[in-house]
């Protein structure tokens, strides 16, 4: 199967492209001339795209990617600050970015990031805001903030140690080095590494595994898992019980129970372990 990435069309002038492929919303960062750096226009476009995916009941999953052979080269650095003193301007910018980043990280639908080329600085943070990352063989990741005298931002200091452990997160942040795709796979930062020409179709195939899943169930499960490291066992047990009670009254559960008692095949039997080699 071959899929043409629409944002590679030179006639596309939008800084962010939103489209649907089946039940998957594809969000493409589309500033290839600037390596998809997060400038003001792209940051302003992100909330609406995330909101569109959240509010559309026909969307079962999201794929986030970048045009032109790069995922995202981080925040677009500039010396401008308008009339606001630079320390406060930078603080306001980051707080605003973290609002839409939180909406992406907490989106109650599976989010798959397809990374080609560089995902560095805030681009690395953005990639790890997804639930799963598929990388091309030429992908490189870097917490490059120390190179420009900054600490990691866009929640990287929260996400990274939870993925790779504290000591390894420190090594990644302190060194600011490039991490090639194969090492990222070994670390558990990505779920699969594929040739660049198969990246988008692999990410879409990964996302399609959730087409027939009960989206609200996956979303509530994600909601709890995202907070598992900040909650104690008692708090999580209360949350689980409340959500289980809520779901017990859902139409999906009623239909699933009817199928189970009638020895019928379930509407969603789960998805097998993903194997990109067969694509």
C-alpha cells in the first residue's frame, strides 16, 4: 500500500494540514522550508487541530507527522519580544504552548507520531507527547536545549524519565546528543523503525488497529495511565471503580456482554502485537 502525504504537495500553503484517512485524523506540520520549526503561526494552529480530532466522533485515532523529511526542529528561535520584557515573553510563550501540548498528551484517543528526520528540542518533546512513535531509519532525536543554554521544556522533563528511567534521562538531557533511530528503538522511545518511504503508511496501519476499539474506553484508560506515576494505589483504585461503574451503564458494554453470553465474536477482540515488517 502506498500513501501520498498531502503536505508534500507544493500547492499546500497552510502551516498545518489536517485531514482524515479512514478513521484516523492526520495532523501534518507543514513548514518544510524551516524544518517545521514551531513558530507563532504553527503554535497558533495546533489547538484547533487537536480540538477537531477530539470533537469528531468518527475519529478513532490521530497520526502526527511533519512534511519535507523532518518532523520538527524545535522552537523557532528569535530575539524579538515586542513590548514585553524577554523573560516574561518567553514564560508566557511556554505556558501557552504547554496548554495545547497538554490537550495533545491527554487526548482521549490513541495518538501515533510518525518521525522522519530530526525531532530535536521542542520537536523531541512534541513527539513524546504522543502515545506511540514510529520512526524512519534516518530519524534522529535530541534534547538539544543545552546547546542554546536552555533547560528542556514542553514537558520533556516530565515525560522522558518515565519512558527511559531517571539516569538515562539525565544522560540524554545533559549530553544534548543526537539519538539515532535504532538506539531510540532500543531505549523504548519508539515502537518501530521503518524506511522513510513507508513511514506514513506504517503509522496509519498502527493507528488503524484501534478503528473498532471502544474509543471512550481507551480514552479513559489513557487518562488514568497518564497520571499513574502521580497517584497512589488508593487514589487509582477509587478512580478505577468510578469509571468502571460509569462504563457498566454504557451501550457498548451492554452489547459486548450480550455477545459474550451468546458466544458471539466480540466487536473488538483486541489488536495483535504490531509488526511493521509485514507492511
